[in-house]
C-alpha cells in the first residue's frame, strides 16, 4: 500500500532527512586514512541521538530476522551495501559508502554517499561520478506523469552506457513513518512501466553500481553484500518528494561536500 504524504508530512520528512545530511557531513570530517568504521559508527550514533533522533538501522532485521548491529552501514571498496562497522581501518585509495537512516518526530530519513579516502584512482573516481549522476538523472525522472519505470530507466541507462553493473537484488523504496514503504524503486526498468508517480509520493532513490560485473555475494555475517569479482562499487541515495513543481530533494549532500572541499 502506497501512502501519499501531505505537505506537513513532507516537511517532517525533510527535517529527518536534513539530520541525515548533517550526520553524513559530521562523518565527512573524520573519513581519512587510519580511522576505523566502528569509530565512524560511534560518531554517527552519538550525533543522531544528540539531535533527538534514533538510528533506524540499529536492530533493523534482515530477511532471516538477524538485527543489524550498528547505526550506519559502512561498505568499503568491493562491498556494495550493508557493510557492518568493525575494526577495519580505512586506507588511502579506498572508497567507503556510508548509508545512514534516522527516525525523528515519527518520520524517517535515509541517504547514502560514497566517499573517497584520500586520493583514489581515476577509475574509482569515475565510478563515483557516474553513480551520483545516475542518482540525479533518476531524481529528474521522478515527475508527475511519469512512472517508477522511468526512474529505473534513467539510472540504468547512464550506468550501463558507461560499462557499469546495476544491482537487481536491492532497490530504492517508499519512505515515511517506516523506512521501507511501498513502492519498490528499482534502479533498472522500462520507460512508462510500473506505478504512476503522484503528488505526495516520497521515495528513496539509491543506485548501487559496480565497476565490474553486477553479480554479488552475501558474506557469512548474513548482511554484507559484496561484488563477486572483487571490483569496487558505489552507492548514492537521496530521499525525495514528488510535488506539483517537480521532484524535491529532502536529504542533502551540500554540507558534506562543503567539508570534502575544505579538506582538499
Ligand atoms: Mg539508505
Ligand atoms: Mg534506502
């Protein structure tokens, strides 16, 4: 069942998603060679709770009922999504995708960004650039009169034109009082297919893109999703609302990208 949101509900979703943006910006200050992902998790959890919100990922069950043990997902290099923070140290040349979710005033925020750790190779940089561009192409297709398939088509076509793989097993989603609501928002599809996009529909669009083959494997922890060929992957996610005047991005990369520029 799809819940269309009122303008007031969209404002609450904006507040939740802005807090996610601020949390990712706080993490951007610390993402450098030598930091461990569990340190990043602790920074994120404190930041979220200090702002009166809850980390929605913590305790979130997978298909087998196994709860996610941390407040953020930290996915390094060949890990695509759902990496579990641990004592692994980030090293120069890594890419790390941070996915963050909060619940504030009863509404959820969900956004993800793939960060470069120090200097990265040109091929990794291009993967990040194209994946982020695919996200914005998907957002641009999220207009009244279009359908869910138009979003997927926009994301998939740019990624595949560049020779990248697009995961089929994981998708974006509706978002509201629950982090995952209907409809599914695949990163692949055909124009003019699937659900209609209506005013008040709020969705997370989140391309998960691989440098090599799109085949994935689930690691023994039952959460971590990695590429089978060991090549790196990227993941960018925004939560948006569909309005009369077009797609409105409720989350934000502005603060975190300001911090990345300041560090450079
Ligand atoms: Mg997410
Ligand atoms: Mg999501």
